[in-house]
C-alpha cells in the first residue's frame, strides 16, 4: 500500500506509531523522530545530586577555595561520596543538569571565571571542558530543563559588580554560551529553580541592597525576565530547588532559617513553607521532584557540611539527610538528574 500525503500540513508534536520500527514517534516540524524515554533510576539507580566547589574558612581548617565534587542519592539518606574534581579550585560556582549531564558554570578561581565544565552524572570522575560564558561569572544562578541551561544573576569584572546578563547553553552539546536576554531587575547572587517550562530567580544583591523580588522567564524562548512576585524578606545567596510544580526558596541568610515556596506556573508572592535547623548563606540545593535538599553553606562563624531536606509537596521544617564528603564549605554549586526542570 502506498502511503498517501496528509491533506493538511502535519502539526508540530503530532504522534504516530511506526509499525516498521515498533516505536512511537513525534513530528518535530521537519520529520518524525523517535520518542525516547530516560530516568534517573535507569541511569544511576535513583536521583543523584552533585555538589561542587566551594570555600572553607579558617575555623574548620586552613581557609581555601576547593575543587571537590560530592554526590548523594536523593531517594535515600546518608553521607556524600567523592565524585571527582572541578578543573580548578572555585568558589561561587553555579550548576545545572539534564538527565545525563551536569554542568558547572563560572566561579571565582581567583579571578572571575567564564569556564563551563561538565561531568556525566552516571559515572564518577573529573570535569571536562564544555565552553565559555560570555562574561566571567561569580555566584551565577543556573537553571535548566531537559535540554537547555540558563545562567544569570552573576557578579562579574566587566561590567564590574552587578549586571543584567542572561546566557544559555544546549546541555547535550558543547560550545560557548549565547545571549538569552536581560534581567528585569538587575541583581547578582540570586537563588534559582525551574519547571520544564519556566525558570525562577529569587532575590539577589541589587546594589546597593538585597532585594526580595522574584523574576521568571520561559526557558524554551529567548527574551528578558519578568516580575513574578516577592518574597517576604530581601535575600541573597539563597539555595532554591523545585519539582515541576513548586519552587522551594531559601532566604539565604545565616541568621534566618525561613524557607518559602511558590507555584511556578502562576504568578504571585511566596508563602511560608517551614524552617531549616540553622540559617545558612551561600548553600547549594538539588531536588528529585519529591525532596528539596540544601547542602553546605555558611552559618556564622563556620561553614557547614550538613545536608537537610524537605518534602516538596507538603510544608514543614527540614529533616536531616547526612553530611557532605570532604570539607565543610559554602559557595558551592548543586544540581541533580531528577529536578523539576526535567520533563517527565
């Protein structure tokens, strides 16, 4: 039987079952391609979170910038395990991930680094060069869905201090970052999380003060961020993570234990979620869509090695998870292969 042309153009996203290959396919605008399935369970036996880089200050040993990467299985509890090392000692590094690849972004090495480096999450080992950001980036906020990473809310040397730069990368390939748009409210060192469609930036240092503004953008398009709502207090260095529905926003203050939440698909102010056991700044966060974890950070006068977690779809205080491997540290980056920005 000769296959007949459709009477109307095939819409993007149309599905068909290919009887020759016995596979489900979708139309990408040019051709039918296979629908592939993947999961953290298939790759790593559960959702794996990576926490990389950081700064150890004097009360817990000689002060210094670190290159270590720790991993944990977020579906269980327990202490971290050594994964490998960043390409250089780096603090204030950002991190984002797809199902298979984790990307560490920027940092201070010393000097504002524009380095992008990646690891394969299912394995262990040191990072590999990915490409460069458009500017050096200290404390960038990083977001991703299953294909694209967005890096923004960073401190840089040119222009010095706060800027409105937004970069993006395609995670599955390597290469330099490309301009995405501009921040609606210029600030550095904000928190960040994402659903499969929308990225959230909360707080940051707006020069001359911290801000409580929440911004959002659509990951699959290019353009500027827009106003989402407000947190209850100004915050910088917050550790945020998400499911596909809800964003968990830590206020990023060593004297404030408050954690708030937003529904990512709507607009509005954040609501109270619960409290950490201790306030901490410059921590890292990662999630498996059920649990939001917060690792490390600075709780005056010392850095922390504790990891705590929340159940995302309820409200309440944090629960002990375990400890990082290696050094207690702040200014580290966190990502996972099972967070809210990953479809499915």
